[in-house]
C-alpha cells in the first residue's frame, strides 16, 4: 500500500491538518495521487459542524465503494471520525481506519498497523498533550502558510460539536510558533495565518506566558513577514490589546473575523456564548475607533431554538448597526452531544430558510454599498492566481477582499513570468457584492 488520495472537508484547521497528514505520509514513503481511483489508500478528512457536512462524507464513502472501491483501504479522519468513532465501521463496513485530529500524532503507528493487515484501526483519544506538531508538513500554497497556535476548545456553545470533536484547549509554546514562522519566512513565505478554534484564549505554556496579542505582535515582527492573519476569534476572549497590536504593526492584517451568531442577548445566553449584545458592540467600537481601518466579518446562525421574530429582528438590526464587510450565515443544525439538542422550541425548517434568505439579502445590500466605497482607492494586493476565463489576476487585499485586476505589463502568466506571490498596488475601478475589480498601477514601489 504505497499510494494515497486525500480529500478535505471543513475549515482551515482541517485543511492544515491535511497538509500535516500528507507531509507525514510522504515522509513514510507513500506517494500522493490526484484521483481516488488511482490510490491504494483513500482518506477523507471530515467535518461535522453541521449535519449536511457530515452527510457528505457518508455519501462519498458509499458512492465510491459502489463505483470503484474494490481492493482499496479507506480511512476516515477528522471531526466525523472523532464524533462517530467505531460506529463508522457499522455505517460503512469497508472503512479500516478511523482517527480524530487529536490522535494524529499516532498516525504513523496506525499506518503500520494497517500495513500489517489489521482490518480495523482507531485513534480516538481526545486528551493528547501534543498538538499535531510535525516537521513534515506539505504545504499546498507556496506563499501563504497556516500555523496552528492552539488546538481544541474549552467553550461550551450550546450548538457546537467542536469541543467534542477536537478536544480540550492546548496552546503551543510561543517559541515553537515563532520558530515555525521564522522558518517559513526564510523559505520565502510572506503571509501566514495563525489558526485555532479560539485563538484569543491562546496562553503560552512556557514561562514567558505570552497572551495572544503578544504572540501576534511577535509573529508580525519577524523579518520578511508581510501579512499575518488569524482565525477564529471568540468575542468573550477578544481583548483591546489585539486592536492595539494591529494598530502598531503594519504587517498584521487589518481584518478581524468575530463571529456574533445572534443580535439578541436572550439567544446569546441560550447559546451560552458568555457575552451580551452590548459587550459584542463594545468590541466593534474598539475596532471602529482604531487608527487603522479594520475590516470586520462575522458568522450568524438563524433559527436557533427559541429564536422569536423579535430576536431575529435584533440580529437584522445589528447587521445594520455594524455593517460587516462580509459574513457567513447558517441555519441552525442539530448536532450530537450538544446542549441545544435538548432545548424545546425548535424552529421549523421553512422558517429557518426564510430567515436565512432575509439575512442574505440584507447583507448583500450592505456589501454593495460598502464595496462601492472602495472604487477610486488604491489597495495593495497579494496575488493568488490567474483567472483564464476573465483574463484577470486574482489578488487579496489586507482586509481579505478579493480584488481581480489586469496588469498592463504582465497580461497573463508566461513561462518564467508570473505575478503570483507578488504584492502590487491596484486601483479599484469596479465593485460587486462579493469582490472588487481594478488595474494595477504603473508605479510599483512594492514589487517584491
Ligand atoms: N448549526 C449551524 N451553524 C453552526 N455553526 C457552528 N455550529 C453550528 C450548528 N450546529 C456555525 C457558527 C460558527 C461557524 C463556524 O459555524 O456560526 O461560527
Ligand atoms: Fe468542521 Fe469544526 Fe471540525 Fe473544522 S473543527 S472541520 S469546522 S467540525
């Protein structure tokens, strides 16, 4: 068994875990193939944040087994693996490996057991001390890298599976984070994204005892690091020091993703979010009063049990008040083990859909208005790719907005000539609800 295929579902944490899994497998002599059909070992790194995400993996397993699964070894990794454990063997008997993210340090050992012909191998321990710290990460992107700073989550939001799938909170030492970031800068990476389910509760376990704001500033100070992002934040642990760090270090991106979930304090309490609407708004005020202009994005859940029309109106009102740069909105989905499962007053599916559409429509109008304000401005982009269909380069601004542009000099990628990975100043000439478009400007003081 020497070839593997991996497919990843879910968040950036999962995407980065897959990079570590790939690195570990390559190190063990496996080679990666692009199509599941060609692989001896087929891995799915799964997400269970909402029911739909969970169903996807079972669908994939069934479909693949039927079509071309004969003779292959199947492994389920990630959050569904942790949540369902050995039940996966019952639901999908052709699966041989089930391992949650907290057990990936044992992955090489599990692979040896598989190779020895073991039919059923599991890694489901949640309380491992070590984060999945591997020297063999195979990063997908040569310019922008993920760095895990904290694993797991100690909160108990009433809707959320993550504390059950990713285990208790464990922070990495600041020394090890800084070492990885410096090494990445040395390799030519100019942008990093610090990852954790709740990066704000980061606490350095080594004697220096850094908090998140200190770590952020420390990474921002590394030579060659032009953009530092972080995700995801919990409003309860989001302190003013983070804004101060962003204000004083230009390499820290002026974008904060701060999931609010609801605009109603009653619903926030039922969700056990540990903040009120007013407390959330105080954090928004910090950002609006910052010296730099900070782009704020969020997540919303509609149709949480007990959400009345008045509660929902309060969410709509909050959207008007904050005017988020962009957002993800979800219909509440029942998850195993979570407190909200036991709540009364579950909202009918059609009503959740109705509310979802209202939020989406409102936010679309806000984004049309906000994005229009960018027209005429010059924004620095980090170039990510090229879109053949539109003949435009694809860039990201520091606020994490997509800015597609044309460049008079390099109209398209050519042999040995690409803009990907470079930083350019772009004049914004058009705006749509989800992206901006423009032209790079002739003077290029920041061409790397
Ligand atoms: N139902 C719907 N949305 C959820 N999220 C987390 N759990 C659920 C659930 N059970 C959303 C939250 C979170 C984002 C990652 O997913 O908005 O911030
Ligand atoms: Fe999905 Fe949450 Fe797991 Fe990420 S941590 S893969 S969002 S369930």
